[in-house]
């Protein structure tokens, strides 16, 4: 089993903070370079279930998602933003990504890490449009054996705290 050292914790936290800065500076191509070719980028819709007196679990089956993406679909979204014709981002949003409570666990494959954290994404657009997205996510990080960033994001599983989104769109990256 791999050991979690203070140096590893700091290295992974720095990676997450640098990623947040890339997004806030709209450096989306550099952000895409942080993902593994086989990345799964996933955010299910948050639902509220009232437990029945019997204690039965909520119904299972197909889950509605805000995002269920691959590197290909993320790249398509970035390309659309680069055209300058993506109406949902005209003018571009001003964002602040905040990351906290970073917790690291060894992944199922040696050298990979499951990294959970809390996030808050603040967006300001136009004159009066403001949105906040708050939740938690778990990233699967693997060492990058090629050039470029030290880590690659192989999976991102995001869960929003809000069950009802008041935002006009979800043209953002989390």
C-alpha cells in the first residue's frame, strides 16, 4: 500500500489549486491537458428522497446526469467556447473555484490516488447574474508518465449539494 506523506498531500493540493486557477483564467486548453485520455467526468442530478417507514432504499435504475462526459465531449465543449458564438458564455462568465477539505486515499491501482474535496464555484455574468455551486467531488489521479503535468485526472465524480439549480445554464467546468 502506498504511503500518504505530507509531500504527497501538498503536491496533490497544489495540483488541484493550479487546476482551479486555469479554469478561472479561462485557460481551457491547458485544463484539458490535465485529463487522462480515458477520463470519466460525471455529475448526477441531485435528488431528494423521503425515506419510507420501511427504510427501503430509493428506486434504482437510470440516473439523470448534468454531466456524463469523456475527454472527447469535454474537448468539444471547449472548442465551442473558443468560437466566440456560445451564447451561454457571451460575455464570458467570471468564476472563482474554491477547493477545500482535500482527503487522499490510495486507489485500486498502485500509484493512483482517490482524492476527495469540497468545492464552491462562484459565477458572475452580465450585470446581475450570480450563481453558486457547492458540493463534493472525488477525483482519481494517476501519475503522468509523459511530459506535462505530474498528475492526470482519470475520473471526476461530482455531487452538488443543491437539488434545484437556479442557474440559467451549466456552461461551466467544475
